[in-house]
C-alpha cells in the first residue's frame, strides 16, 4: 500500500493512477491530519508526502511519525525547496525530496526502492 498525502486533488489523482498502472495499491489523503486520523500508517509500504500544505505541513508529519518510532519510507514532494526543509528531511530520514515538476519514473524508482527496503 502506497499512501499519497497532498492537498492538490490533481496531484493525488495523477500519483494514484501512476502507481495503479504499475500494479500498486494506493490510498489518498487530502491533508496530514486526515492521514493521521485514518491511523493506517502501519499498514503501508511507502508514503508520498507533499511538503507545503495548509495546517500540518508534510515535514511536520514526517517528524511526528519519526518521534512515534514509525519508520515508514517517505518521499517528500515540493513545489519549492529550501535548505532548512532539506535538512529537516535528511534528519528525519526521508527517502528523498523531489521538486515539482518531477518525472514519473523518478517517483516509481523511489517507490520501488522503498518496497525493496520493506
């Protein structure tokens, strides 16, 4: 199961379709809070997570997960990255930080890497 958390419905849909075309199961969430409330992180293989969202940011969710001991592989995506975000992502052991627009094959390669880790 690959989780996709992004406040942009178009991005969520396109990532879900990309993953499903590869034979992977995907579940979408419109916010970090919705993902946390679903409580299914332990059932997943990978999380594709937007950095900049209203409410809790993706980097805050990643840090929260790590504090709880959840080592689910996380791929961060962002329309804009900065040194602080990249450093926080590295410290929280994100699998990667991809800048939009990303290539489909980039995402799939990282998801495969996450699946190989599990």
